[in-house]
C-alpha cells in the first residue's frame, strides 16, 4: 500500500515537472486574456506589450510571470491561469 502511494506520488511530481508551462505559453495566455477582457486593448496590442514585459519565474513543478512586481499569471500541469489584478497594464 505504501509502495503504491510512493509510486503514484512520484508519477504526479514527474508529470508536474514535465508539464510545467513554458514562458511562451504564459505570454500567449496573457495576450489572449487581455484581448478577451478589452477588445480595444487587444486591437492596440496592449496584451502583446504586457506579455513582452512579463518576467517568467519557473519553480520546477509550477511557474508564474510578473509585470512591475505583480504576479500576472500562474501555471502548473500544463495549464496557465491569468490573474485579474485591478490593473494589468
């Protein structure tokens, strides 16, 4: 029973390392989220500018990006979630 738990835990941790989202995936998701929230900002390229200015921080099993010392997106297991701060730009 304990061995099975250890094997499953090791598999989940290995999957988390392998599926950690790349900087490009974070940036694409930031662009998409800004364009969805405001079509005008999307048309003006604000999402692309924000994504370009973001800094990627890998943590091994997860990652996040920041802009002006504010966390903009977090990612784990292949998924990226763009946070909704009061001011993304």
